[in-house]
C-alpha cells in the first residue's frame, strides 16, 4: 500500500459525523421571468444586467432547440431544472474524500493528482469554484500588481460594470442560438479576466469547474478581454462526480483580443461520461467563441475532450482584425457510449488572416465521434489562408468516426487546404510495442499519445502531464 | 404553384394514354411534390445552392405540361461526328428515337413497362416531380456477357417547339452479369430557361462495367438537375465523369450503393464556370460490404461571378471492413467574385478501413506563372497552360480512349 492509499485509509477512519444533505439555496424549479429576476436579485445585479437577461429570455421564447447534430439525446424538460443553486456555506461541503465515489478516487490516483488537490477538486478545501458561485479566486495579490483583473463574473458585474457592459454579449450576442441564449438569460457565474494594455500575464490563469447539486444545469459565463499588446493563457479543467441523471451544461465563453493581443485558452474536460452502459453522464453543450478584434491579434483554442456523455461544441474564431491568427487544436476521445460532435469555425473577415485546425478524434467501444468544422473566407479577407487536418482513429467496429467539414472560399487570393484520414492502430505497431515488453493497454496508450502529440504539445506544462495520462485512462477497457 | 401543378397534371392525363394504375401512381407522386415543393437551403443537401430560389429567380412562367402525343423533328446537325455510336434522342421532354444499330439486337432488350415505384429510399422532391410528369419510362437491359461495341450517346435537346418550362427524363439500365455499357450524355440545349430534371437508375450485376460520361459544355441558360442511382453487385465497376460547364445551373447527384464485394466506383468531375454560373456535384458512396473501393476527383476552375459546390459523402457500414475510400477536390479561383464551397464528408463505422479526403482551393500559383513567363510565354498563355494541366489531370482518368479524345476536343485541352 503506498502512502497515498494509507492517507485515504486514514481519512476513512476519520469519522466525523458528516452532515447529511447539502442545503442549497435553490431558485424554484422551472424557467420563467420570475426565476430570472430571482437569480438577478440574489446576486444583487444592477438593472442593466437584468435587462440583458430578460432580453435574452424574450428571444429564447422564439427559438427552437436545434436538432441537426449527430448525437441525439432525450428531450430535456427545461421546466424541470433548477436554474440557480449555491452552497450556503463552507461547512456544507463534503468533509472528507471518503464521501466521494471510489471510482472517482481511483481516477484521481491514476492521474497522480495529489491528495490536497483531490480535496480541492471536490470542494473540501476552500479555493474552488463550487457549483455555480465562485467561492474564492486565488493569486489575487500578484495579479493586482500587474493591474490584471481576474475574478468571478458576479464580482465583475459589481466592481467593473463598465468593462462588462462594454464587452459582454459582443461575441456571443443574446440573439445567438438556443443554448447560448438560454445561458444569457440564466447564467449564474463564471470567470472574468481583463488584461490591461501591454501586460503579459505572469502566470497561467486557471479555474476548476465542478458540478455538484443534482439536477442543476450549470450555466457558466466566462469573459476574457486582452487589451492592446497583452498576453494571457487561461486553463479550464473540469471533473464531475458520479451522477445517474443527465446533467446539462450550457456555458458561454467569450474571448476578445484587441490589437497585438494574444489569448490562449486550454481546456481539459473530464466530466462524468456515464457508466459502461451509457447511463447518466453530462451533456456538454458549450458555446465558445473568440473575436480577434484588433490587428495582429491571436486566439488559440486547445481542448482535450475525454469526458461527458455528449459533447457538442465548436470553439470558434472570428478573425476580424487584419493579420489576425486563429488556431484550434483538439483531441476528442470517446469510449463506451459517449458521443461527441465537436470541431471549430474559422471565419475570416480581415486581410492576411490565418487559421490552423488540428483535430484528432479517437473513438472506441460503442461511441460515436464527429468532427464538424467550418472554414469561411469572406470576399474581403484578401490573402488569407487556412490549413485543416483532421485525423480519426477507430478501435473496433462498433464505434463510428465522422468528418463533416464545410469549406467556403469566396476570395481568390486565399488558400484553403483540408486533409482528413481515418484509420486504425496497425497490428504491426501493436506487435512492435508488445514485443518490447509493453502490455496491450500500455501499447495502445503509447500509440495514441503519439497520434495526439501535435495537440498535447500545445498544452501548458501543468496540463500536459495530466492530459497525457487522461488519454490513456479514457481508453481503458477498449483493447482486447 | 400547386394549382398550376394540378391543372398541368390534369392536362397531361387527358392527352396521354396512361393506364389508370399508372395515373394512380403519378397522382401519388404529384401529391408528394405539392406537399414538399422544390428543395431549399433549409435542407442540408441543398445548403450551398438553393434550387427553389434559383428557379424562382430564373423561370417566371413555370409550367409542367408536355404534350407527349406530338412528336418532334430531329435536327441532325447536333449529332456527334466522327464517332460511331448508338443513340437515344430526347427532345423537348420526349424520347423520339432509340437506336442500337451497331449492336446485336438479341443482346439488348428495351422494355417500356417498368415498375412504377422507386426501389430505394430517397428524400428528394425532385424525383417526385420527375415521376409525376414523366412520359414513358424505358428500361434498357444489356444481356449476360455482352459488351456494347459502340458507345451509347443520349442527346438532350430542346428546341423552340418546347411547350413547358420543365421537362423530365427517366431511364433505367440493367447490366446483366459480365456486360459492359459506355454511356455518354450529351447536352445540346438551344432554348433558354427550362428546368431539366433527369433521373437514371442503374443496376449493375456481377462483373459488369458501367461508364457514364456527362458532357455539358455549350453555354446555355437552362437549369438542370441530374440524379444517378447506381446499385452495384460483386466485382462490378462504375465510372462516372462529369463535365459541368454549359448550363446556368447544374446539379449532378450520384448515389452509389456498393452492395457486392470487390465492387468499385470512380467519380471524376470538372467544373469550368464563367459568368453567373452555379454548379454543384453531390455524391454519396455507400460502402456496405467488405473490400469495396471508391475514388473521387473533382476539379473546379471558377471565373467571374461563378460558384461551384462539391458535397461528397463516403459512408462505411460496420460490416464494410477493408474499405478503400478517397476523395479529392481542388479549385482555382480566377476572379475575386468567384466562390468555391466544399463539404467532403466521411461517416465511418468500421475500423479496418483506409479513408481519406482532401480539399484545396486558391488562386493560380504566381511562382508557376513567373516560371512560364520567364521562358517566353505571355501572362495569358501561362495561365491557360496551367489550367490546361490542372484539368488534364481529371481527363486522364477516363479509361475509354475514344471518349477521352472526344472530351479533350470538346473542352479544347492540349495534350
């Protein structure tokens, strides 16, 4: 027994009579104007914010839920969800790790997350986003020194209303698609980042998200603004505990890069994917969109998607400023009954804009995986170029891998190149690795990591190690 | 529009000699079409070029009635010279002549009573329109072990005697075991602004070979839609070549089901478009069993105000291991107003497959032009030479030498 396990044992013995239910302040079930007013009221929001929400809600009533995606899901009853729930106080959080699902602990162990971190991840310690309200955000001092604002959305609405007012909803307007509009109406909290002119953010900003209270659709709203000549790298990591009920997660993330600014947004998404039979799991219907507003700006999305029952998202870049650059690096892994429909949109509006898409999809078990992407070069986007590469790897013949790129070139000065391949892990490669003493699972892990290397390289150090292990874990049980 | 459809349909029933059972079938298709109308951009397959808008814009007096009791005169000046061939002549919506003079008459059978229903699943209201207003449907049967000595050319002609603005054609072909058919579609429409709706159904039995060449070269203002449904049994081969250059609007749609092992499908296409032309090729290749192969190569050269779209879909069933599927689409945009759209789609459920697609679009390579100009060509000549080479690549894929030469001459390429 290694020390960590001993520690867990110790914690198990530590028998504080823990409190029973987490008492949440919950908005009444259902979606209506009163609930929106309730949310706005409890967060003490100014009138303009409430107006923003109500405008979105008015629009929402006219919209229909889209259904063109590949993974179909049972109809969601939006009146049967709680739109707001917040922990009353710290003492209501789980007291120790043994309250958690053992499978989850096992996963942590394999990922090599330290005990303290495990506890933090599960809201046992203090600094974490717990449910819909940011409890605390760290590193404040260091950041304030540089004039960087990194706080929760609710705090930003109170303290920096001018910035929020100026930028919120400019990339994802309230009149966008169904889920984005739903988020605009009922969003609870999220992160707000503002990097002032010329500042290179000295550290990676990160937030752990966590879904806790049952039947709470999570509606995060994140807004990142990089002012002229600034740079920021933002990490988003997610874990969620075991749940039987399907949970909806419809977040909105808006990035705005002004002249010469650069934003790097990395996600490792490892939410509960449902059990081996496809029961439960999170619905991850997130809208992420970045606007390269200024000249020479750059937005780069990196994502490692291994969790969720259904992942349905397209982190996009609108390349409005001349010479701006958009990048998208993605690994999506689906196993068991998971389904993913993900990709990106690169919309070239400015001159000399460049975009690059590298997407690696791996599907195993009974899962289904779709890359869907749009490259649209507008007639004014002179001398622009795009390069797209999407590769899929299949394991077994019960799963599916699909590629649906949309390519629109309206400019004769611009070049678009698109490549896609679908293949399986070759017997020779497996044989070679096994011959050198790896067991089949390690061999697959190694090969898959090689397949994903181009994307993993893009991740910041903190994430790269975890992500690499995650890739192996996600594919457990898919060989043989 | 529905009143017009209904009254034109009644006129059709009055003037022609359909049996009551046929009329019942036709009525059914008509009702379907009235219900769904022309496809529009809300349907995924019609996203890039919305035919209902295009028809609305171009054909103000849409009418559907054709008097099939009248026959049309054949103008021999349209016929292809210098190549011995069999003919089917289709004028103003009516098949005037079927002529297999070069062949053994015992080996070919022409049946004019085919099943009225359609044997595959479709979601396409244009096929309903076709089935409702079509004259007789002929089925051409090539018997076992017979290869046609000469190609069959289908002439698509219209002249000023045309009565309606919509004409429909349907032909069914059955290629029995080990037979071979070379089929050329030759479009020479002289009238303007008609909607021409063509539907071919091919059934390829074991070891049979189909070669279909569609030549739409001469500039005309017609709107055309062509749908090929190809069913392939073991070891059969289908080759389709599309030259899409003449009409204002032309959408070629191919649905190919590879039902038998070792069957293969090849689709090659050229778009060569100018002023206000909008063309599209949409292909669906369904790999349904093991060891099947498909290959697609589509190239576009797009001039001022033109728009081309390519939607290619490779579907691989979970049973279809060892599939080999390939798609490549390339486009050269010559003008700032030209537009290229592509949606090369892969839908794969089997793991031991080799499937890839590629798509590239852009302007002519300035370095290549510079190279040629430094060797004494002027700008225009260099451009032409590069385009010539770009398109030659596709034409070279044609396996029938005689027809390849015919097509090279028609396009005016240099070898």
